[in-house]
C-alpha cells in the first residue's frame, strides 16, 4: 500500500461525515499531499448517466486530487436510502469485500492519503459480514471521529471512542461539526469533548445549511499527519 489511509466515522448518521471529510481532503491537499476520498458502500443513490451515484461520494470525488474514477470512489452504490445491509438486500446485491479492497488499492496507488468515509455510526454494519472495525484494521487502523454538536453528543462521542479503542483501532483525531444552529452550549461541549476524548481535535466546523455548497476550512498541524 503506497498511501496512508484514514477511516472517517461518526457519532451517528447525518452528523456531517462527508462535510468533514471534504474539509479534511482540502486541508491535506493544502499541505501538499495527494489526497483522495472513498465511500466504499453508499445507500441512497440517484440514477445519473446510466448508473447509480451517491451525492456524498460525488462530493468526495470532487474534493480529491488526483480526481479518481467514480467506480473506485464508490464501488457499491445502493438505491434505497436506508441502512446499507437493508439497501443491499432490497437491490439484490452481495457486497464483495475483495472488490472494495481492490478499489482502495487503486486509489492508494496514486495518492499519499486515502480518506475512507463509513456509513452511519461506528457500530452500524457496512455490509453483511463487514463491520467498520474490519475495514479500519485492513487499512491500517487509523480513525477520525466526527462529532455532531448537539445535546447528547458527549455520551455518543465517549462511547464511540471507547468502542474504537476496544476494537483495536487507533483514534487519531476528532472533528466537531455544528449541526444545530440553536445549540447554545456548543462551545462548552467542545471543551468537555476535548478533555474526554483520547485524541486531538482537528477543528470545529461552522453550521451551514448546505454543506456541499460551502466547504469548511480546517488547518492541520503538520505533525498530526505523521500520526496516521
């Protein structure tokens, strides 16, 4: 494997994994690295130009440099917007992990860093027989956690961090995402999360109504890149 890989997971679904992954891709590229994104299994796709395509995977593809083929960014595109295991059953699709790893290898052959976005939260299966921890360990074990800043996020983040470590993976950083513009105590929670999580905060992203239209900025510590 010629590239380092990081799995991006979240405290829940809908908390900004793609928004955070796009920001992280741009930050890595500003640091002079060839950085590409991947969403191995995506549910909730649209029929575009003769094939199923996922909006999150398209955002990762657009933020990547060099720009990879869509088929490698998102090898498994499932139409129904539900849990991937259910979406695969509905589509009559059996996920072949060998195909996923082959697509990742092609991305890694032309990149310095591959960001791999999961589906839902850490303990949500990616496919029948494929868990996030399996994928993370196969790719080197580095994980970045996206925390959606809202009431309850402290417990969700601590439980997820504990599970990542228990699953023999490395939590290398976390990103706070302001998903609730009315969450008045967000700054206080950021302080609690910084104290509680066993990894550095890579940044806190502002609330935006349409994340894909307003990619957020992250400034990475150059030393952090060496930890992944």
